[in-house]
């Protein structure tokens, strides 16, 4: 089983994706624009990681 699973994708040139860690349930956001990209935990309004129940 793969560690990360992509659950959402938007865009072509400017890409936004949401990935879930299948072991912890933590959601991550990936953003790519041109040659730059970033991958970071997706946080709720209180600054806590969003967790998808496994």
C-alpha cells in the first residue's frame, strides 16, 4: 500500500492537490506554480492538522 494517496487535484499550470498520509490520516496540501512547489500539512482554523479517519 502506498504511504500517500491523492484525494483532490485542481489546475494544470498552477496545481493544487490534497494528499492524505495513509498511516496517520494527516492531510497535506501541495501547490505548484511553474518551477516552484511546496508540500505542507493542511491546517484547520485553530492551526491543528486536518486528519481523515482511517
